[in-house]
C-alpha cells in the first residue's frame, strides 16, 4: 500500500493534489457532505469570479458615468460576498474604498 503516493522514478515521490485524489467515503453522511461541498465549491467559484469581473469592469471603464454604473454593481456584489463570507468584510471595505477613489478620479478628468 502506497498511501496515495505516486512514485515517479525521475522526480522521486510526489503526492497528488487534494482535489485530484479520488477518495470515496463509505459512510452515507460523509458521501452527502462530499456532494454538498462540491456544489458549494462550484457556487463559490462562480460568485467570486462575478465579483472579480465586476471590479475589473469598474477599473477599465472609459467614462465617469460608465464607471459609476459599474461601481454600483460591483458594490452590490461585494457586499453580498461579504455577507456570505466569500470574501472577508475588511477586504470588501478596502476594495470598495479603492474603487470609489478610482471612480472619483475618472470624474475629475
């Protein structure tokens, strides 16, 4: 028994990554927990990606009006992410502060 270790002659022993392991639990509650975790992981990735895209849209906005509209959307998504513990609330506060500063900078020009 190699305990999940993959032996490679040229690099020595290397462990596969956590998500690459195909360990299937035998207990039903553990199976259910695994299904729930996979579902939640996929949802979290989708929401985090949406937040990143919204923030990028604010930063790449050409006009001040476009930046303002994009900021409102980004703020809404950031607040929701903080509420659902996808992103730490202080991180959200910092991002919002920097974004509004960037939006105001565009309106001055």
